C-alpha cells in the first residue's frame, strides 16, 4: 500500500510540474496577445483555437479516459497494451479525415480573413495533438514522461509566438506557432512510448470495433462537456469577436486554475481504480477544497486589478465574466474529483458520463433560450456555464453517496 501511495504522490508531483507550466504559459502569452491583437483579433484567435479543441474531441474519441482505464487494468500484459495502442492509432487516423471536413466548414463559417492559412495550420495542430498519447502514459503511470514532452511543447509555443507575432493582423501566426509546438509534443510522445518498451501492433477490424464501443460513451461524455466549455467561445462569437475576446480572456485564467488542480484527478483516476483508498481520497479532497475556495475568493477580491494587469485596461469591462468563472472554478474542482476517479473505483464509470451528458443537455437548453431571446453575451454564457457545473456536481454527489453506502456495507 505504501508503494502504491508513493507512486500516486510521485505522479501527482510530476503532473503538478506540468500543470505549473500549463499555468505559466497563458500568463506569458495571453497578456502579449491581448495587447498586440486587441479584443477583436484575440477573439478571432480564440475562436480558431476553440475549433481545434472541438476537433480534438473527435480524434480523441474518449480514449484519454477509456484507454487509461484499460491500460491500468492490464498493466501486466505488454502484448495486450501493444494491441490496444495499435487499435487506437488506426482509429485516430480514420477520425482525422472526418475531422478535416468538420474543420473546413467551421473555419469557413466563423472566420472572414486568411481562411486557407487558418485551416492549414489548424490541420497540422490537430494531427500533432492527436498523437500525443497521454492516455498511454497515464495508464502505465509514467507521468514524468508526460511532464517532459508537454512542457517542452508548451514553451515552444510561447517562444514561437513571441518571435513571429508582431502585428494585429498576424493572428493566424499564433495558430502556426501552436501547430508546430503540438508536432514537437507528438514526436517526443512517440519516442518516449517506444523507450518504455511499447510499440504499435496492427489491429484487426474486430479489435478496432471493440475499442470504439468501449470508448463511445466516454466520447459522448467529452462531447457533452465541450458544449459548456470549449464550444462556449464559439457561441459567444455569435455576439461578435470582441465579445469572444472578453470571454476568452477571462476563460484563460479559469483554465489556468483548472490546470493547477488537474494533476489531482489525473493521478487519482488510475490510482483509485486499483487501490480504492477512500480514506486518502477524503482527506485530500477536504484539504484541497478549502485551498481552492480561498484562492478563488482572493482572485475575486483582486479581480479588477488582475484583469488590468494581465490583459490590459480595455478588458476591465469583462470583470463580471471573470468573477463568475472564479465561482465556477470551485464547483468544477469538486465535481471533477467526484467524477471518474470515484465512479471508476465503484465500478460505475458510466454514472460520471451520464451526469455530464445531462448537464450538457441542460446547457444546450439554456443557450437555446438565450439565442431565441437575442441575449447571447459573454456574461450570460458564463452564467449558463456556472449553472450547468452546479447541476453536474449535485447529480454526482447524489449518486456517489448512494453507491458509496452500498460499497461500505
């Protein structure tokens, strides 16, 4: 048990370093871009990055969750893992072709200038992201590898952006910098996978279909999550690229807060699947939730100063958006950790997926009402996000209490 706990804390530490890099990256790059590109130009870049992230959901197809669990459960069989890697990669290649079609129509609809360049650079970014096999390293609990190649990728993005983006009309070069950094991450990921002694083993159609069936619910869950996370920037874009810029700027700090806490859920997921150490889980959650509440309330208190410092004075008008995001951060932290880590340990992962899907349906209904009323704005959309996160948290806590009581009897 002590060895397992050491592995858990070691993985949390490695992922914490990664998330620190993930936290630092937007703090370095976003203030630069908001000032150089302005709210409208930054909004355009944010919309394009949202499209890339939506495309990634398709090419990932839930493997970051389903494959992590499969590899964690079969960590003693290298042959099984190699075959699973082969099946996943073959599926991803097919999904990339579908993704390119999806990407073309979205870019053509959302952007007005430099469409071909935005499309080409976005395709490169998607291919790079698709083959960064985080699910593999999480499953074998080698988080140090993830930390290394993703940290290099992130800082490559920062350096390239500072070097090639100098004018308001050069927003497309932000996507180019992002694309090149993702390719670097993908190459390093494949190198370290082979260094760990694993390799691609071709899979037959039956194996591919089996992997697809297993991942399908995870995919729908991730797609559902995207409706109130990634897709929200696209929705706000309907109110104009300036509104999208205000929304995306505050969202970056929200994501930075999530990135700091993500190592906990990422490391707990495979650990709780194997160890089911409830005492440790409850202790960690009690301490970290208090820390999260304190940090979020402090950020709200300093919100006007933080926004002016990080994004520039012209973004202060988005203070109300920032405050709601900070409240959502508290809710999301608790909800995430009472999601896949606990329901996997209880053998009911589907429950976590169903709660997200229900939350997504709730969010779509709210956005539909806002659209019909002509009330789409950065502030209204972020309030819809907060409400959706609260609904998901309530559902997860309800089902957790119910299932946990059965477990301990």
